[in-house]
């Protein structure tokens, strides 16, 4: 399979693709990213991901490095060059290359843009969802603006690694006794009344695009969604739990800190929501973007 990356206007072999060592993304994590899913060549939650990208950039006083249609055309070209139809696309924009100084570089410094694509295996994701995953709770050690999707992910990496070493799939991050979100997903529980509970938007969580669409799906099915923080103890008493992310879709959580959630199997609410999410995204997926050469 060819592996091709887009780097600052050029399509290059992934193995050779590189950015300058003075790129501010490399030096300072001064940049943002997006991850979105394309199934059968169509974007899922396209507007949500592009809107969030624009917002993340604007929070760092940056603007989109190219128009949305141009970005979509590059992504389409990248998929074609990689011969992919189902893909996870990674887009990263940094403040560009400049002599290393903390303050922003001079006006006119050109942002760096890197786009990569890798195959997405929906069947493998389905298999994982039929078993469900375990999560491990730990302290949330991230900065106070995790609503911005910056490339500064060290605490998330450390948390995920600690979870994996303990045999769990995901880390649930806890601040002031409340679960904020996962290391790379949003966290949800379902209580005895059948209410779906997830942390409200704000500076303490990343506003997941899958979270947003899942809320819409739940409400369409007359499920009650309550956006409020929940404690670890509440999560352990919950009837069900699940996580959402573009890479995972709606993924049932079957254990928290080694203890089973509810029956210890994927719960009916999470399963129905997952089906609704899959249906919604495949029905209203964006048009296939036209590739440029
Ligand atoms: N929270 C964090 C910290 C994440 O990294 C992600 C994945 N990007 C999410 C939530 C889920 O966001 P989305 O549904 O947009 O993938």
C-alpha cells in the first residue's frame, strides 16, 4: 500500500516526509490538529471537524491555512494517492518555522500544514465494540484549556500508556473528583433512570464532534442527555458506560478500574446509540470531495 503524506504543498512518501527542526509545532507544540473519519470516501461529521479546526486555530490567533474546499480537495487527493476509501485523516497546522523564541514569530511567517491518512478498519472497530473496553481512572494533569485541540498531548500520552500498562484500553481523567473525559475520547455513563450523562462543554474537556452528534442521535431517540460532571463512584454504580471519538465511534465501556460496569457486557443504550450514530453518519455523510491532481 502506498503511504503518501501532504507536507506544505507537496505530496511526499511518508517515510521521507519531514518538517524543519525549527518548526514551532516541534519546538513548542504551537499548533493544532484534527482527526476525521472518511468512510467510502465520504467525510463523517465534516462540518463539525472543520468548524472545530477553525475554532482551535482562532484560539491560538491563527487562521485556516487554506479554504475548506481546498483542504477537502487535498484530502481527497491524499486518499486517492494512498488508495484509501475508509481512512482516518490527520491534519496538523502549526505556527510555522522561525528562530526559536517563545513569543510569536514575525507577521508573514507561513504556517506549516501536514496531512496524513491511514486505513480505517470498521470491521475491527465493530469487533471491539461487541466486546467493549475497560477504562482506568487517574488524575487529570492537563492544562486549563483542553478545549483547544492542540498538539500538546504529553499528559494524554502518559495517561493512555499508564492505562495500557494496567491492561485497560482508555484512561478516564479525574479532576476535583469528577471525570472530565478520556485521554482521547469523551466519557459517558447511563444511570438507573436511563439518563445519558457526560461532562458539559467548557475549558475542561475537548468538545468532541462525535459527542455532539451522539447527543443529537440520543435526543432523536427520545433518550435524555444530561450534560453534567459525574464522579468515579457514580460511574462505578452506573448501569452502562461508553466513550465517543471519531476513531472509536460509540464504544461501550464494560469495566472501570477492573470492576464490571452493570452486567459487564456492552449495554443496550450504548449499542442503540452506536447503531444510530453509524446510521446517521452513513446517511448524511458529506459529498465525496473532488480530488485535485
Ligand atoms: N477528548 C479528547 C481529549 C480527544 O483527544 C478526543 C479525540 N480527538 C475526543 C475527546 C473526541 O473527539 P472527537 O469525537 O471529535 O474525535
